[in-house]
């Protein structure tokens, strides 16, 4: 008998916040590290992308294991790995290549907590409640990342960049403690047998083909890829963008750039939850297409606002964050609901793999375009950089409308 998750969901949300506190550490210290390590914008973007590369390497194994053992066990390993990656950045990273390694380890740790955390919930709740639990779980990603900006900024201002990674390394361990004591293990025999894990289980190509044969599920996965490319590129460079706006306009913002970035991310939380409710009424596919087009327009407007009043820049940043996240829960819930139960773990793994693949290339694309179009000192370069990440959502909408995905009911 499945355990109703109402009592467990708040604990998983709290654990997720702790697991995500390391997410924005590098984004907060990107500018000082760029100066200390003499990095160009592409290298800075690649270090941010290394986090998502580590995620992509680990997520197939992590999600495959959740089809065989209780996802709690995978979660414990992920928390420990993320903590090691953060400690490595604090004490052993001294340049481009060492930072790539430790950031990749941090990303691998998140891979073993984020989707396995969702699997912990989906294994313990009734199907009728699932979409709203997913909506809250994905929405709390914004709280976790928002607090990551705030905490990292405060620690950096007081103690420097080494302390940011060292102190935040405690947070993934706290997530492990919460799950260990507050989420009971599954007792069914199916979760306690031999693992019998093979290479085709880690990269279940046959199951992935079955997932992609479903046009509905494939659309949600492709949309999630475009969504995360824009989301993580924007979050990786937002603090640097605020810093440029301050220097270019010659006026200070009301709050520090790191604090503002955290506040902006908090607005994404209700956007994801309310967006899912709207999608339930007008259709998930239609809502996704509307949101992606609006997000692209606002993203370009934000990039073009350099030199304007700080309140206008912040307002556009908030609006961009809202519309980036307004389809996040919809995309994930749509995939989970549309995937067959016997391949749900593989479907979630592919969804996460493709999505964070977008996260892998997004920050690097942003940094590369900055370098190619005038570097961080040119306002036009920021417009081209933002255009390079919002265009993928527009291309997705154009492609899926031709395939008829946007007109499907889900």
C-alpha cells in the first residue's frame, strides 16, 4: 500500500532547498574569480556549464537506480557528492581546469538529489495528487536557488569566495539528514532485491526510444531542454549583468547585485505553481507555447534596458524570471503524467538529462556570444547574449506548432 505523502512533502521541500544552496555559489563569485584567475567570458561560462556536465553524467545512473532501489539511498549519495564538490571548490580549485572538475562533481551531486527527490515523492503519493506535488517541488527550485544567491552573497561580502563554498558545503549534508530522519524507507520487497544494474540500464536507449515515440512526452522533453537552457544561462550571468548595469549607468541599485538576484528568483516560485494551475485549465501545450514567446520578448527587453533606471531593470528581471519559470512545473508534470508507469524512471531520467543538457550549453553560449560581440563592457553584447538563449524557446514553439503538439490536449 502506498503511503500518502501529505506529511512527507514539506520535508522534501526543505531538503530540496538545502540541496540547492550550492547552485549559485559560482554565479555569485564569477566576477572576482574571472579577475583572480584571468578568465575570459567563454571560460567563465564553461565553468558554470561544468556543473551541468556533471549533472548529465550522473543523472542516467541516478534515475536508473531509482527504478530498482528506494530513491532515498540515491539521495544520500548525491548529498555527500555535492558536499565534496563544494569543499573541493573551497580548498583545491585554483584555476580553470581544477574548477571544471569540482563544479562537475557538485553538479553530479545535484543529479542524485533533484530527480531522485521527486521519485521519493512519486513512489509515496496517490496518482490523483501527483501534479500539484510536482508543481510545488519544481517551484521550490526557485526558493533554493534564490536563497543560494542570498546566502552566497552574504558570505562572500563577509569572508571572501573560499568561505562561500566551504560554508555552503554543509547544506547538502543537512538535506541528507532531513531525508534520513523524516522520510521512512519503502518496505515493499521490490525495493530490496538485487540491483542487477547493466550498462543498458544506465543508458536505457530502448526505453528512451519508447518515450520519444510518444509525441506528447517527446514535446515536453524538448520544451524542457529549451526552458533550462534559457533558465540556467540567465541565472549564471544575472549577477554579472546587474554589475554591468550599475557600472554603465553610474548609479547604484537599491540592493547588492547578489541580493537582487536572490529576490528575483523568489518571484519564480508562485509563477511555477500558478502556471501549472493555468495549464490545467487551458491545456499544458498551449500554455508552454504562450509562456516561451513572452519570455523571449521580456528577455530581449531586459538586455536592452542597460543605462535605464535601476527599478526598470529590476522589474524586467523579475518579469523575465516569472515567465521563464511559469512553464517549469507544467513541462515536468506533463512528462510524468504522459509517461508509461513501467518506464517512468527512464522517462524522468531522459527528461532531466536533456533538460540539464540545455543547462550545460546555455551559460557557455552566453559567455561565447559576449566575447564575440564586444565583451562585458558593451551594452550591445548583452543584447546579443540574451538573444542567443531566448531564441531556443521561440524555435521550439515554431517546430512543435508545425508538428501539431501545441494543439494536443494534456
